[in-house]
C-alpha cells in the first residue's frame, strides 16, 4: 500500500492541490490527508476509489498496477478472499466508462465524444455519462482517449471556436501544454504552468483574451482537477502577454 499513498501525494502535487484543498474536496481534515500520504491510515477500497475519482487517476494506476505481470504476481500473493475482492473491483472498473479504452464494434474503432462542449471558456464536467460513440477516422490520434468540442475564442488561433479536440487522460504536462481542467464546477481548456510560488496558471492562448485566464494560488482553497492533455500537432509557445 506504500505505492498507493505515495501516488496520492504525487498526483495531488501534479494537480497543484494543497493538502487542505484535497481535504476540503474529500471531506477530510488536513491532518488526515497528511497521515494518509505518510501511509499511517489503512484506507478501505471504497475510500481508495474516492481518491481515484477526485484525483482523476485510474484506480489501477493509483494502486501502482502498471504491468500485467505485476497484477498476476499480486493475484498469486492474495488469499482466496483477497482474490475475490480484487476480481470484484476489476468487474466494477470494467463497467465504468471513465476507465474503458477505445471501443471496437464489428471491426470499427470508436471513441467517446462528450456531447457537452468543453471550454475555451467553461462548461460542465466531461467526466460523466453525456457522451456518444463516434467512429475513429484518420484525424483521431492513436493515443486519444476521448474528444470534446471547444466553445469560445480564448485558445485561438491554435484551437478555434467549435473545433473538436482529442484528449489523452493522465498525460504529463510541461509548461504551456494545453490541457482540460476542472476548476470550481467548470471545465476549462487552457495552457498550463505553475510558477515558483506554487500558483497554477491556466492561460488563454489568444492574446486579446488574457481576461479569460485563471490564476489559482496554492493556498487559495480552490482546487484544480486535470482531465487530460489536448493532443495537438505542435507545442504552443507561451502566450504573447506572458
């Protein structure tokens, strides 16, 4: 379980969240988050799953199960009761759209298209049931997990109003990469960076839409959940006003 608690801490920091912000989002005391990250609390499976959902990190990855051989070794090490518990978890995950890969039907590959527009401004969360399956054409990057339509001009000229973008979940971001983020009830498509003070900046690429950028200070109590990296054909430069 040491890997699990280390991954909670690592993922929290990658999202720019403080322990207090994660505690507020999860309904914990800050001291409880500190103890969890130190491995001083034995979390039940139901709570581990809540952390997976809150941190937008697939449960197997949160548990550190990145390799099929590792999963096999873990299964062999479990008691019969433990094996049944692991299988039950696997069945639950297989039934949840958020953890599924591209779908293939009759030899045709499909990708999830979330039907509520995400944002070069804001929109409703993409992690839900409001999606349709659409065939994968040549324009779909092989690594894409889902696609969304953009509403607004704050990412122009690189992403146009109404453009469909393809997103890879849990892809690491470098400064000024474009991602999809959940902030205080809204979803944003922005360029990302974190400065030396720990402030998370979600920036508009369009220089005349600097007003649509977000700046979340480390101790503000607000929290950012990362939904994935937008797959573009080039890396974007920092915004002209930055």
